[in-house]
């Protein structure tokens, strides 16, 4: 959605210092024209008027309308605009966190305080990509959320199952040892031997996990 002023971005941020900081960073992305507001009511009006290519949305705003309510209203009249959430706290709605991101087609998240280069890189990446992310699944990471394809989603489920098998075997072994070391062995040699046998039983699952991870590396 570029014009003679470049790509249009709406920034919704109620912290004055962060607002100025983010606006400066955004203005350097794709020669962007940045429109700024600090509250949800004005944000909805601004998005309707400006029709931006991207919204950078603070999740927890002062006032009656938080970031999620803003996003719900944006999506009622604009299903295509890309949205990046910024927040110190990425928790949104307990067990429904991931579903909220998927339901509202959130393109990406950035955890505050953000590194300037990381912030610019993510914004540039989002602006450069053509997909709407609506067919992808969101996963929580330390720095926020990522989206994965349906193929990667299947691989992740396989890995979770394999890890569960390995974890259960290890937990059962150490639970036996904690309850009564004699269940494992009466000497260091016996304990070590039993531990090695337990690890060997996990080797097939570990090999399978490595194979599944290798598949993810090549998914584009």
C-alpha cells in the first residue's frame, strides 16, 4: 500500500518514550509514513482513515479499549492489514493465547523492551512478505510468537510425542531410584548399568527426533 509517501504504518503506543523510539525506527523501514496514536478509540478511527499496510499495536493500553479490542474492531472492517503486537507481557488469555493470535491473524509479535535492529528486521520482514499468515499456526517462544506451516505443525506434534516417551522413561527410572535405590541396584556399577539400559531404550526415539528436526530445517 505504498504511495508517494511510502508504506503507511499505524503505531499504537501509549508510552511517550517508546512511542517516539518506535516511530523513529518505523520511519526507516521501507521509507514508511508513520501515523501515531496512544489510545484505542483514535486508533480505530486512524486505521479506517489511513488504510495502512501495517499496524504496530501495543497490547495493553490505558483507557477503556485494550489492544485486543482494537484488533477485533480492525478485523471487522479490514481483514488484510498486517498486525504486529508489541508488549512487555505476551500473555493474553491464559490457555487461549495461541487461539487469539490465530483467530485475529496476528502477523508477528515483538516483546518489549526490543532491540532496535531486531525490531527493524522483523518489521521489514513482515512488510516484505505477501502471505496473510491466516493458514499458519502460532507457537509461543521466549521472544514472542512464531507461525509455522501445516507441514511443520505435523512434525512438531510427532516430536512432542517422542519427547513424552523419553521423558516418561527417565522420570520412571528416577522415581524408582528415589523411592528405593535397591529397585535400581545395590552398587554404583549396577545403578550405572541400569541407567545406560534406560538411555539405550530411548535411542530410537532420540534418533527419530533428530530426523524430524532435520525435516523442519528444509521447510521454506
